């Protein structure tokens, strides 16, 4: 009874992940659901199940599962030796005048969320493998995955047709990309389902003919929808990946039926290799571009700059969005770049990790290919895994959705299905012998049974703790709010700090969000004493300040550095240092420029600094030339500026747009007389 419930849980979490837009919510819900499924399987499954699972969990396979999590853990731990961590931590520590532990990651919370997502992926693969150990359950799971890909393909086709009416074009494009990768896997799964149905028809068992025909029709329907999704999106890399994955599956069928023996296998592999190499001639490849983005059809200037600064251990899993404001172009669209999966892995985890991941995928493809040739009737399951592995070697270099929660769960479920049915019953002698096992073989089987059951129970406990932690950290991860607004709501920015910032830059959209969320989210009871202490000593941000605590974990938050600079004591050296950090961490963020110009012009220490004068000039010119709608904010900055700041701003405006100078003076005098 637990196996069907586990299948239902897997389908539920995978389906919800495609529908939920917030990764935090998707990971939290998935963690709680999989925790229940893993715990139930650990308690109620018979000993033979865990004996077979232990046989599947080869040492190399276990190491491959542990290494990514250990790599992320290494990125998270504080580094006691100076010079080894990312330099941003030392810079933030010097700016805040507070000790901050250095780490390899540039954003602790983003990497923690990525680690939680990886735990969910591993749990999905394990639960899928356990469910798929039994032949009938594996077939049911295959049908369920095919049905899921049909649903995703239908939604993707609907989105692609109505994309012109979408309120959030960036979110719509991301959803279509995720569905396109799911459709690629759907083509492979549908082909496997059709091959299995044809095999059942060839066996000519009267009771299985009707079911086989139904399965065949469903497989053809799924194949039509999946191929339709891929063709509508018209991405050459995805089309080639789908064809090569399906071709691998068909090659296995051909080898089993016609090309028996070593030379037949070698000939089929050689033919497939030639087709693989030839397929790259139909894919437009970018010249003089990094290999990780060579197959992408999108322009990714910020990603290219990040790839030039890749560190050996990466910048931290999930930190691309944190790095993006540092590398983005001022002319970039409001929608963030979506790097290819290979580029994101290289940036966040390092190139060595990317190479290791590709090698493991190739080893998995070869292993499943070999096992599918040695299996009997159920060879289609490992064959589908081998075909998916070939597709997954191409997709990361052309698309970006593979690292999303939804697609990752689907891939994990497919691999669990493939490996769960990759070995036949005769490959499990302990299961065949059963209770008659005596001596060393019996003790060995019992030992393997125990550690796999305990390990699965531990996975359930970790997922429960993870779900609770994600729920408690909901506001810290943004919860869909603006960056400043979410921070203020969660970390209790004091009214004095907001008022100070608002008096300098009243036209800033970020400050309006801050004021709204401060009014809507009163401080927590256990933070009242802390806030009283902050109000008493507002000359610099204390270690307990809400905004400062955010920088302890995410030092690349240019908006937070700007808010701290605006709320600090005027003309202080620390205020200037925090303003400089805002310039360095978000140099081209047009939304921050009005407030940043206001703070800079109101601080004499900043106006008299030659480096700051160049930075102010750049911001003002960008507002005048790229955002004419923000010109009124220059009037507010002019009113709150110091004497030196007003003189400098007048000189800048006279150079950029002399006709606007008189207008700015007139509007400033009118507002001042009110």
C-alpha cells in the first residue's frame, strides 16, 4: 500500500513544482511530502526491498550522490584562513567594521536554498528507485510520468500561443523553457512506453492485448504533444537533444533484435557517434564564445563576464542572481538573464565540478546502456534512462531550465525509475535465497538491509527539518516581494532609519516600498529591545541591526548597502564606505540611482572625493539619458543636497542638458516654498 502512495506523492510534488513560481515554497512543500513518503517506505517496506536497494547503491553511485552536497557544504562553512574565501566578505567586514567569517559562496542563503533543493532531488531519486524495484509499480510509474509530461506540454503550448498577452513575459519564457525540457524527456518516455506496448502485443497474450493497445495510444498521444511543444519553441539544441535521446533508445532495441554480438554493438555505437557529431552542424554555434553558452540562442553579456571570473570552487550554488547586478549592463532589459545550465554550474560550482558532472552523466549513460542489453522484458526502463542521459549531455549547453526545481525533480524521478529496473531478479541472489541464507552471505544481506533502511529514515528526518527551516525562513528569502521591501518586512528596519533615508531620497521607489512594508510589518516582540538600542546609537549600524544582519549572509546586496548609507550619520566615513559598496555591488541598477545620487550629493565627504564625483556623474548621466521618467528625482536630490552638492549637480546638468537646469531650479524653489 505504501508504494502507490509514494507514487502519488512523487507525482504531486513534481506537478506542484511546475505550477509554483516560488522556488522556496516548492522546495518546502516537496520536502514535507517526500519526508512522509520516505518515512513510510522506511517503516513498511519488506526487507527484500532494501536488500535490492543496497545492491543498487554501489560505492561509486553513493559517492556521486554525496559529492554535490559536500561541495555545497564546503562553500558554506566559514574559512579560518585568510585569503581563501571570496574577497567580498573581507570588504564587507572592513566596511561594517565588524568581524564577518569568509566563505567561498557570496550568498549564504542562496546556497542554503540550493542545498535544500539538492536534498529534495536526491530524495526523489531514492523514493523513485524504491517504488520502481517492482515491475508492475515501475510500469505504473512510467505511465504516470508520461501523463505528467502530457499535462506540462499542454500548458506550455497554451502559454506559447498566448505569450503576447502575458503580464510577466520573463516568467512566461522561463515556464516555456522548463516545459520544453520536460517535453524532451516526455518524447523519450513516450517512446519507451510505446516500445513496451509493442513488445506486449508481440507476446500475443489475450489478456494483455487491450491494455497494450491503450498504452500504445496513450504513448502516441504523449509523443504528439511533446514533439509539438518542442517544435513550437523551435530551439535547435532541444530538437537535436530529443532526437539523439530517442535515437539511443531505438538503437538499444535494434541491437537487441538484429545486431547481436560485439561487432553489432560496436557498429551501432559508431553510427550513433557519427550522428551525434553531425548533429552539431545543424545547431548554430556561437564563435569565440565560452563553450558553456556556445549553443545558446540568447545574448548573455553578463554571463560572459561572469565566466571570465570563475573561481575554482565557484561563487556558491544558487548565487547567479546575487552576482547579476555586479555584471549587468545598464542597457539590459528589466528581465534578468537566464544563463545556460552549464554556464550557471560553472559560475556557481566551478569548472571542475561541471566536468565531473558531465563525466558522471556519461558513465550513467554507459551503465544504463549496458544493463538494458542484459535485461529481459523490462529493458525499456534502463534504456529510457540511457536516452535521457544522452539528451542531458546536450541540453545544459543550450537551455537554462535544468536547474529549476520542477525539471530537476522530473529528471530525478526518471533516473530513479531507470536504475530501479536496471538489474534483473537473478542479480539479487540474497533476495532469491531469501530466509534460507546462512553464514556470511546472510549476515552481509542483513547488514545491507539495515543500513539502507536507516539511511532512508535519515533522509526523511532531514527533509522534515528542512521543510521546517524553509518555512521559518520564508521572509528571509523574499517571498516574492521587492528586495528592499522584503528585507524591511523581515528584518525590522527601524522607523528612524526609514525616515532618515526618506528625507534624503523621497522620490525613490525602493524607499516607498520600505515605508509601506515598515508600516505593514511591525517589529517582532523579541526585537523591541534591540531596536531601542539601535535608536540610541544610530551613528553606525550595530551588529544587531536588521539590515546589517542581511549583509552578514548576503554581502552583494547593493540595495541594502544603499539603505544603510542613507540611514547612517551624515558626512561620516562609514557612510561613504557603505555608499561605495552600493556602487560596486549594483553599478548599473537604475532603480537605485535616484536614492544613491541623493545620498551622495547630501554628503560633503563624498562630493569632494574624485572617485565619487565620477560615479555621481555616471549615475546622473544615466538617469538623464536612459530614464527620462526619473528626472523629477533629480529635483528632490537637488533640494536635499549640500552646498557643494548643489554646485556639482548644477555643473553636471549644464553639461548634459542645459535646458533642464533652469527647470530643475524652478521646480526646486516651488517645492521648497510649499
